């Protein structure tokens, strides 16, 4: 359907105009669930590695390679994934991706050594590559700019929920049924998600459950975006590669992920091997940082959108939560010098929560800097490519450092703190966000019961 007919093709008033619809919140809920499953899949290995090491006799250096293998293909396929999402849309690409990664997750149960685990992780990385660009694309299509940070925080909760669930779920399955069972169970969850997505998801202008009022609300502060959409503007790859702001988002996310990857990869081994936590203790408290980070992610989105609603410029409304969150997250650098495990968990929880507080505003940035809605997926692909460069580099670097330092985590944790501060500086001084342009030319159909959004 031509994009220029988006408003004209809104659902029939007889079907949808009787009451205000809020389908956009259901859609972002499915995005959150998809990301939850994705992070449960990718974090499962970090929890299972201590169990697998007993069977495969894996050294710390090799563990680093195993933990990073997923990110090799995940990073490589970010930019193509963004292009595919702009070309075919989330309704098609998202379920294909989930089906692919669910199969490779389940296949991990048949691993017979380090080599086969690496192969299965590479396959998983290919499938999960579209997940974040897809979620960013969904939010850009389904939400006005004034709600995007909060909406992004809602789907980004899946990151913390999946990571948090991986600790008790994988640990329990590994203890009672073996680590192989965990990968089969998680793989099945993804296949079930596909059924729900295919039933629920459509573009907003094609969705029968979206009222004319909700559609007008979605488009209410996208005046420039609608003009570009109507003109059918397409942004070339050459233009994207030459865009200073695309590189700012990419490099900023490289350093953000260099710090955050610790919680996705070496965090369980750090508590179990270096800090002396038992498996039972880890199962009880290991998920606390990720659980607290769930609320912090939502709070960051609310703060950013409330600042925008209060008349603060988009540039500051997005940057303040990012810079404040990343600056506070640098407290992870104190961790190796803390003797009390109780205080340690408090510091790690604060660091994780602060890191997540910045996440919603960061994820809203591709839609803020993209030249056209037609290129949001591609810009998000570049940004997430930067994220994965950090994610694949960090576990290998930590593994090598542990090998040559006799198992010391001082360097990795101080490095994570430094990366938080570098990332904050990049977002503060390099990133520039376009101001919001009200869509004065977009008509707002009267809702029979409510006319305000």
C-alpha cells in the first residue's frame, strides 16, 4: 500500500471510531515479549557455562570466545537487518527472525564440544540481529515522538526481564534436568511467540482495531516525517555512511555496550568464581541487578518524555537521562575494591540500573536523527551494529585479561567504568537531535467520546 495513502486508509469509522483505541500499547507489549525471549536465549549460555565447563573442560580464554561468538554474526547482520526491515516491514521480518533463532537455540542442546557450541551461537546471532532494529521501527511507526522514549523503555524492559529470568530459569533447569534441557525449553518459547505476533501485528494504518483518533494521535507531532513519507523519500546507504550523526550513534553505543556486556557475559562467573557465591546463593540474588533495572528502564523513558512534554528541547530531553545514567553506571569501577558481598551487590545493582536508565532515550535516537521514516530501520541497524561491536569485544578482552592476570577482575571492571564515561561524553558533545515539528497540516478526526490524546 502506498505510504501517501496512510491516513486515507485508516480503519472505517463504523468499526473503530466508537471509542478510543490504544492498540499501540498492545503492540509494544509484544515487542517487549520478543526482546525478553531474545535476551533469555542469549544470556542462557553465560549462566550455563559453569555447568558446561565441567563437561567440556573449558578454560577462561575459551569461555571468552564462546560468550562472544553470538555477537560475531549478530553484529555482522545488523545493517542488513535494518535494510530488510525498511524494505519488508516488522510484520514479516520479526517472526522470521524469531523462528530462526529459536531453532538454533534448541540445537545447542545437541552440542558435543566447544566447536559445535560456537556454530550454534553463530546461528543464533544471525536470527537475533533484527530484533532491536525491529523494535525501534515498530515504535517509530506506532508512537508519536512525545511517547517514544517511554514506549522504547517498555520494549527495552525485555532486555532486563530476559536477563533476570535466565539466572533462575537456566540454573533450575540445569540443576534438575541438565544444561541441555534449558536450551530446548527456551527455544520452544520463541516459536509460541510467532503465533501471537502474526495474529496481532499490522501497520497502524492497516489495523482494524486502530481508531481514527489513535491514528491521528500517532501522527500528531510527525509533521516533517509525514512529509518525507508522503514524498516517498529514500535515503541511500552512501548518505547514511556519510552522516555524522549516524556515526555518533554508532560509536556512542560501542562504548555503552563495552561496559554493559559484562552483565550479559562474565557476571555469573565473576560472582561464582571470584566472589565465592554458591550456586544456590547466585540463584537467589544473581538476578537482582536485572530486576531493578526493569523499573529503571521505564523510569528513564518516563523522565525523557516528561521533559519533552514540559517544553524542554528534544536534544536535552533525550540527552540528560543518557548522560546521567551512564555517568552513574561508572560506579562499577569500585566493585573490585569492595570486600562485602552485600555492598558489592548494591553497587552492581546501582550500576546496572543506571545503565538501563539511559536505554530508552538511546533507543529513541534513530527515529530522532533519521532523515526519513523510510530509513529508521537502517539507522537503528547502524546503531545496534555499534552495540554489538562492544558486545563481541568485551567478553574476549575480559577472558584474555583473566588468563594473563591470574583471574583478576580489576582491569575489566575499571575498563567498564571508563567506557561508561566515554559513552556519556559522546552522547553529550557529538549527538545532535532535530527539534520536534508539530504536524499542523495533519487533520485530527473528532472522536465521538474523547478528542484529546
